[in-house]
C-alpha cells in the first residue's frame, strides 16, 4: 500500500500517471476497490472540499467509509494521533486520509502499515490540492513546460503554495510569488514579482486565502486595503491575458483576494478545480490500495 504525504515523494512520471488516471475516471472509467476495503477520514482541522471530495471518491470506488469525527473521538481523552491511527489499522481500516495542524504529523506514523494520505499538514503540504490544480492547468494548456504560474497571497502560511511550487517547477512551469512581503519566507523572495507584473504576464493566476488562523501577528491591512493592493480586482482582471485562467483552492473570501464578480467569471476555473478534486482523489486512492 502506498502513502501520499508530499509532492516531493512523487516523481514526474508518477504525477503524470495520477493525472492520466484521474482523467480516465472523469471520462467514465471505473475501478472497484473490492469487497472488504475500508477508508477513514481523520480531519483535525476544518474542511469542506477535501473531506467531502475524498468521501465522494471513496464511495465511487466502492470503499466502505468508517465515520470518524475528531470532536467525538478518544483524541478528546488525550489519545495520541499515533494510537488513533494504530487503532484504525488494528480494526481493519486499509487507508486513512488525515488533515492535521502539525506540520509533518505523518513522520510519527511511519512504523504503521496502514496507507496514509495527507489531506493537509499545517503550513506544510497539500498534495491532493496540488494534483487537482495540476490537472486543471493541464486540461487548459495541454502541457506544463513554459507555463507561467503566479501564486498570490499568504505564501508563508500556505501548504498549497509550497506543494504547487515544488511540483510545477519539477514539471517545467515557471512559478512566481506575489502578495504582502511580510508573509514571505526568505527563500520565497527570490521568486517575488509585483502583482501587476504577475497579472499581465501569467497564464495561471492562483490566488490564496489569508490564513488568519496561522498568523501570530494580526495584519494591519483592512479587507478593502488588501483587495486593492493584492487582490484580483475587476481592473486587474481586464489586464490578464485572454487565455489566462484564475485558480483558488478555496474557501474564497469574496471581495478580499478576488472580487465577488470574478469568482464565477469565464476565466475562473475555481469550481472546475473542485470537480477535478474528486477524480484526482479517486486516482490517489486507487494507487494507495492497489497491490503491486
Ligand atoms: N482547498 C481545501 O483544502 O479546501 P477545504 O479546506 O475546504 O478542504
């Protein structure tokens, strides 16, 4: 059984295999996990898209989904993450999807034999979000080589930015960052571009949510000031290439990182990303459960 923890764990060839499988699922291919295969989704941080689309993917593959809610689990009695996952392994669960606020929480689970799929670890990684972003970009442009992707917003706190920057660079795309400079790490600054250069030159504008829950110091910018300085306003959208697309992992703060009117505009692929997420997660689950 295979884990999926970070995008760095996947070779270029493995990424392409997952994307191709996801597309085949989208076109109607079916694969049954087989009887007696069980999945559990352990979300210790809030989620709508990742949790629900994993559950949709699991059901489409015929997996039995064991309900797990952190708030009513024995985590509340002080049980560790390791003992929780070891318990699920012991009772016969084959694969767990985990979202946790601790960066690299999965390192403590390496002694276990159960397949672990990372649904997001703190500011660290979000590999299935990255894969669905890659599928959306590839469906639009048919390639990654030479595609200019600007990731704009709260870079330092974004697991989506990190996973995408790693994978897109590996696949031959050019990645730039923009947003408030105080939300950049020293290593991110080497790829910095002012937002208006990103807007005119990019094929993909990827906007990020401000992750207030991970900030130690509250930003002094109001929502309106952020929108004017770093958001996709209607006037900035008019300067995008006609072929460029808008991505956002969501949830979207309408009127902050993107104008309300642009969330569903003709260049937005935000809801397409969510649709693609189900097929990508089906491909990731198939990879995790297949006996090689
Ligand atoms: N994009 C994403 O991970 O959304 P959720 O937090 O709703 O899962």
